[in-house]
């Protein structure tokens, strides 16, 4: 079984937007005039269009969506548009106003962009994929519409996540695919974070894209490239992306590196990685979480009360914001006990990512209670779509439907 064409197009559209931001920021650091930057990005867009046309000539999935499944897909999109409207705000959430869109305003005014590193309270050490996208199009079309471009990006990425899961699951089980699709679309926490204009939903999307693409990695090198581009976008979206990418490569080393596939990995991550390294080394201040570690870290690692507080906060966030995952978790656990499902490496990878985020709070230099209250639900939001997808995909793993990824 091959990847759905719809899935490939969603991943391609998402990483294309991410690379517009990445290339824009990379060229911004060179001091090139905007007309040259726009021309280079335009040429890159033409090349991407040629790649899409060539890509479409190649046969993909042998299990296309039926008209009935397309109807379900369309109903879900209409439902999303109607339901998400009350959650949208012109300037986004607080962090959008004070961090992400604040950074974008600097990037839309090239004579001032380096000044964004002066104000550490606004986290200038954060990667700039989301601000870069809004900043480029605001500069190209209208600076006054900056928040509009940020909202459009957030809106589309939020919709892409459940649609991508539906494309991958529904051809094999319309019931399971529809359940995952509508439960995610109807989750108020997902919708709120989705249109908040924060970067967490973008990171959730790119990580999900990587998990989808890597499933088909040994079938064709183009899927390695899609996965690598998704990982590159993770790097340039948030600092947590570096943790996710490291673990992703560690778990999928064979699929990404063997039989010459390392070249496609390098091709996909090279531009975002170069942009990130140059920005971190030449402009961004040190990350506070790392720079402020001290001898007190050992005491934190051995403090059982911290682990208890983090765990209870985690459970509370599950109950308050991600109740849908409990239903799928129970079904998956039951299937495993009955021998009807299988937990592959991607499922274990997502669990390890949760554990890594858990340890971030153990060693945080911030007040633990405050840090959990202000950010844990957003970090969980980054991983929940991936967890939902790998649970559904593993529930449908049967011998006749195994992919070469199954290891």
C-alpha cells in the first residue's frame, strides 16, 4: 500500500509554506534586497510546482477515497469552519501578540529585524518559521494584513492535521477514520490552540507529517525526502522541534540512513538546519532553559515531589483538554491484549517524546507550578495528533496490510 495522494499533497503544501519562511529568513540574514529575495522564492516555487506535476504522474495509493468518504471529508471541513470561528481572535492569543506576531512585525521591516533579539522577554531565541511566513507575505502584499497571514497559516495547518489523519486511516476503515477525524475537529482545546496563531500547532503538523511519510520510506526515496523536509520544518518551528527531530532520527535510523537514503535526509533538513544554526550562533541569545542550568539540577532530578506534580498535571490536562485520546487508548490497549493490534516504532517514539517533555519540566529553571500551568497543555497539543494517528494506524495493522516499515 502506498501513501494517499491527498496525504502527499497536504504534506507538500505544508512543507512548502515552511520552506518559504525558511528561505526568506536565510536570505534576510544575507542582506539581499527584497526583490531578489522574492525572485529566489518565486523560482523555488516554480521548481516545487514542477515537482508536484512530476509527482502526480506517478501512481500512488491503490485505495482512493470513495465518493462517500469524500462526502464525509467535506462535511468535516464545513463543520470545522463553522465551529472554529468563535475561537479565532484578530491578534491571536497572548503569546501570538507578544512573541510570534511580534517577531513577524520585525521580519516584515528588514531595517529593524535584528532588533528583535534585544528584548529577551519576548523569547528571541525561538525559531522563526511561523513569524517568517507571516512576515514575508506581509512585506510582499501589505504590512497592515500581517495578522491575517498569521491566521490563514494557523487555520490551514489546523485543518490539515485532521484531514491528513482521515486520508491515511479512512481508506482502510471509514468508521475509525471518521471517528478520529470528527473527534479531533470537535475538540475545543485543539481548535483554540489551532487558531491561537501560536507555533505549537505547526510543530504538531510537521511532526505528524514526518510520521506519515516515514511509514513509506523504504518504498521510495521521495517519502524519505518528504519526511526529511517535515523534520527540517520542525527544527525551524520551535525549540522543542530539536528534541523531536533527534528522537525521530534515532528511532528511524535505518529507514533514513541505509541504502543511500541519507542523501535525501540531508537534502530535506539542510536549509532549515543551516538557517537555525546561523541564527542561533550569530543573532539569538542563549536559551534560558539551557544557559541557566546549575548544580541545582541534580537536586531537581532526585526530587520525587516534582515527578508527582508533573504527573498529576499531565493527567489533569488529559481530562480537561484531550479526553478523546482516552477512548482510543482504551481501544488500542484492548486490541493489543487480544492480539489484534501492534505497537510499532512510531508509537514507541511518540511515548518517548512525551517522556522527554516530562523531563523538561523536571529540570526547568522556572517555577514548576507556573511552568506547568502556562505550557504543559501546549506541549501535549504538539504530540496528541501524532499519538492519535499512530494508535489508529496500528489498530489497522494486519498481515496483508503490513508495510515494509513494520519493524
